[in-house]
C-alpha cells in the first residue's frame, strides 16, 4: 500500500548556484512498513528531497514542478498551517547532528512533552508519563534519570535515541531519517540501526533513510534509490541494486567502498625504527573549583610503539579513545605529560624553542576537515610556501617546489594563484597533503584525513597517499575511526580504547583474528559485513578492488 | 570585491548612509577652499535667522558669525576626530586583544584585567577627567577619545582570535615552523578583519558624538570650530534662537546615522551567512 508518492519533483536553486536545480524530475513511492534508502554523495540532492516533504526548504529554494502526495493530498499546495499539523503527527524526522537538533537549555522530558503541546494533545501529567514510555521504548538506559537530564549530559548515541523518541511521540506513519548515524561511532551506529529496524516492524512505519554509506544500506534497506546531481540514476530492491548494479555511477560507488585487501601488506618490522614512542601519557583536567574536584580524563595512557621506515600504522578507536590526542602529542601540538617520543635519537617530547622547530619539520600532519585546515584568506601558493620560507628557503624556489607538489598530488600547477574556496573538498584535501609534503618530512600523521570525504573521493585520496608513500618512502601514522579504511592502507593496526592501547598487531591479524573483545565488537559493528561477503560471491572480487 | 559591494548595496539603508557620508566628506574636503569665510569672523548683526540675509543662507549666531561657515569647517573637525581617534583606538585594541587571545594563560589574564580597569569607569566621565588633566587641544581630544574607546576593540579581537586559533590551519602553521608573530599577522588577524571593520565604522560614529558632547561642555579645542562647539555656544539662546542648536544638531544626527547604516550594511556584506537570509 503506497502512503507517500513523489511525482516528477523539481526543486530550483537560487541564481548563481552551481546548477539550476537541486533536484530534477524525482519520482518515488513509499509503502507502509518499508525502509527506503536514498543514497548519494554530498550535493546529490538527497537531503533536499526529504526537506521538500516536510516543507522545510531553505529560503530561496523552491519546488517548481511535480507533486508530493500524502493520503490523497498534495503537500506542495498545502499551506503552512496544514503542514504544521502534519509534521510530527504524520511525518517525523530525525537529523544528522543530535546535539544541534536538541535545545541545550531544556530537560529531555520537557522537549518530548513539547511535541504533544505543539499539537495540543494530552494533559501535562500524561505528557510526562508518555515521554517516559517513549524513552523506555527507544532503549535509553535509566529513562527516569534521562527524563530529568539536559542534552549535554547524554552521549551522542543517547541523544540520537532521544531524537528518535521525539520523532515517534505522535506515532507518525512516515519517518524521515537524514544521515542519522553519520556522526556516531560504529558500535553506536549498529545499535541505532537495529532500533530503527525494530520500531519499523513493531509499528509498521515507513522509513525514508538518507545515507551515503552502502554498508548501512545493505543492513537496513528494502529498496534503494541512488541519486547523482539531483537525479535518480538507479532504483530497485536492495539486493538487486547492491549486488547487480546497472548504472556506472552506482558501480563506481560500490567499488569505492573501502575494505580489506587493498594493498599488499608487507612486514616492515625489519626496517630501522624511525619513531619510538615510550610510555606516552596525557591527562586532561577540566573544571574543579573551590567546591568540586576536577574531572580528570586520561586521554593517552602509557602508549608505547615503534614506527618503522616505510611502514603505515593505523591508530583506530571510537571518539574519545584518545587517538587524535596521541597524534597531536607526537608533533607537540599538545604537550604530553610524560613519556618519550624519539625521532632519530632526539626526544621530541622534551624539546622546546628553536630545537623543537628544527626537528618538527620532519614530522608533518594532514588534518581532518578540508574546510577548516586551509586559511580562507591565503592563496594556495602562499599556503604551500609559508612553511619552507620560514625554514629559510628562498621564496622563488619554494614557489617552484609548490608547483611540483601540486602536480604530484594531482592538481594543476596554476592552482598556486587561487584561493581555497575555489576547490572542492577532495581537492582541498590534496592541497593539505601537498602542504604536509612541502617540508619534505620523514613521517606523516594523517588525522582522520579522509573521514570528511565522500566514498569515491575517499578512495582517490587513499590511492594518492599510497602512491606518495611508495615514491617518497614515507612512514605514516593513519588515525581513523573507520576499520575498513585502516584495513585498506595499514600494515599494522593499533586499537585504542579510553586512552589505552588494547590491541596491536599486523593488519591482517587484527582484522581477521582479533584478540581483544573490544576489537571484536568494533569489527562486528561495521555495517554491511554480510553484504561484502555476498558481493564477493556474486562478483568474485572484493568490494575495494576497482 | 564586486560581489561584496552588490551585497552591501542590497541593503538600501546602507546605500543611503553611503550617499550622506560621501556628501559630508566632500563638504569637509572641498568646503573650506570653496567657501573661505572664516567661521570666527563677525560678519553681520547677531541672531540673523536663516534665509533672511543675502550671502548668509543659514543666518548668524549670537556673536554675528556665519553659521554656514561654521557648519562647513566643523565637518572637517568632526570627521577628523572620528577617524583618527578610531584608528588610534584600533592601534591599541587590536594588539592587546590579539595577544590576549592568542597566548591565553597569564598574558590573557593580565591584559584583560587591564582592559576591564578601563571598562569599569564610565567612558564619558573618563574622557572629561583626561581632558581636565591635559590641555583641551585637538591632539589631546583625539587621544582621550581613543583611550576611552579601545576596550571594546580588544574584547572583540580577543574573542575572534580565541575561536580562530583553534582552527586546523593555525595548527598547520605551527607545524610548518612559523613563529607566533607570523601566525597572528598572517593566519589569524586577516580572518578577523571583517568584524573589526564593522566595529570600526560604528566607533567613528561614537567618536563624533563624544567629541560633540565634550565641545558642548566647553572641553573642546577653543581654536577650532566644531559642531559640538556650535551647539554648546548656542544653548543659552535655545528658546529665542532655536535654529542655532538645531542646524549643527541635524548635521551630527545625519553623519552618525549614515555611519551606523554603513556599519550595518558592512555587517551584511562581510558576514555572508547573515546576508543570505535576504536572498
């Protein structure tokens, strides 16, 4: 039974945007109790389609053609009052970032009660008891306590559960989930996916699930729609689309999913150690006034490892595991509390002033966010030459080198005169890599260097890093939360949990025969594991080889 | 740049402000040579109302001086005081704020306590005290206004720097061996410039008001004709010759309004996220 139907929907973007339509000629149907996944990379128009359903398009963006029919009514013709009655009661929505979607100054219970209040339902007392039931239903531990809590007192996964409880409060027939697990750790993601699946079955609710992750799609979808540049390029039952993709774009996306077996792993343990880390500790103390004891977080707890020349070590862990702090301690962006970081016999952890500056050029970093890691007011040329110039290279020579570097990372040398905002996320990340190489370091620390990129771009950047590593004989520390990415690029893997190293070993061993329970839990939480096996059987090649 | 102006021009108030301010600037620059009447010279009998005597369109004041000449020459003083004192205030406030925000810790504590010391004293009272200590010359008037108006600049810049210094491109600059001075001047401050410009445009308006108020109280430079002085000199005859306070009052009102409108337009143009709302 079809409950929601979109016909030939086109949404116009304001003048001066990169294309005339955000969404063009999109048609889809949603049946009761069905989970429909809309997949696409950033800018494909997948979120726009969902926002149009709720009448939540940004100003200046408006539907110009088509219809959205829900229970015989065209939502595009409905006025604001009708839409308001519909939102929440018939169509619920959950968002990507649970922290910014909740009001930080309101208790959880009051926020859920507000949903009933907005629709003038129930008495205040009944609202509270219903809120409690809902929190119980979405599986929050200790709902009685949670109802009195403020959003900041809950973890990311718990906040997303609260958002789901709010969306479910009025028992909507359709739930729109816009990348609801993208900001969460894998283990939490697995729990939320299971929750959505359970609720759908219990309530016969239809779900539109927007995501960029094919693993998630494989785990949850009944039907899949693949979007590119605002158009639907492929549509069908999940099994067909995932295993026998017809459209080249879908095939490309599936091929780009990272997975084990990308690079031939070789044992570099025989090579000399270029970086020796011994007993590294970093403790953060926050708060603590006259009447309260400070909160102590042991961000890095007694970390010890060797990085050999030409080797790539992956540091894997969930958010808050201390992996980024560890990376920043090594380059002294953060001062470690104790321990030694030996690079060619020099202890980086104890250097200061000019000595630190002189040694730091040998260890460089690639940052996570391609949008905040380049100064928006500097040209690319300036970004790439500032480092060498401050170490005494003449400007002309540094500029010539910058041009070479840009070609090395696959950009045009003419980019030196342009500004960062003229480039896409993937291109910016290439600039970031070129900047790290400009000082000719021996060691590169890549801190979640591909996490913010779309899968196909991610695959390209990973290939580039692998190439550069071979050409320049670099050693690399690859910090990531994504075990699939780590599996593809790393020789050895270090798994961190709450500041401690819980497992360390060759990538193959850690991924196929993990020793620690936590590693096992992480591996099991990776979405789409069965699917990867099925894909391998269907096509004869693992997902990552393209 | 062209795009920025288009965004600025979309705010009609800002455009009106720009027109008024351009007019005031033209008068200040070209007025005295084109209208060389000495504003201190007595040219006619006192209290001549506007539009009554040929050659004296705005009449004369209590001592028979030409009001139009005063207005034209006063524009120069008011604008100069506004601009120069703002520049001086920025020269004090920006470095203090940048150092406090960038280095944090005890540097931040020391500089911010020093800033708060100035902020706890009402700025107008402090300006009066300073002028009572110094001689009331143009130089010291500008200095006093700058001294009482830099603390907000320092606080704004500190806030901006605090948020900018945790950006990844600043960390990258640290790693690439740049020293603190290079990082502050090349990485951090250029990204805070738009907020500083907006604040500065509003500060010019405040400085003009401050100068007028000081001159009204008789603390202005006795050797230069300014709008505030004209109002101050005419306040005793407010009931019999109201236009003598009204005319320079309107001049101040229009200039300050123009600067505020421009400030708002700049804010829209330089903060694209806010500007988008109107599209």
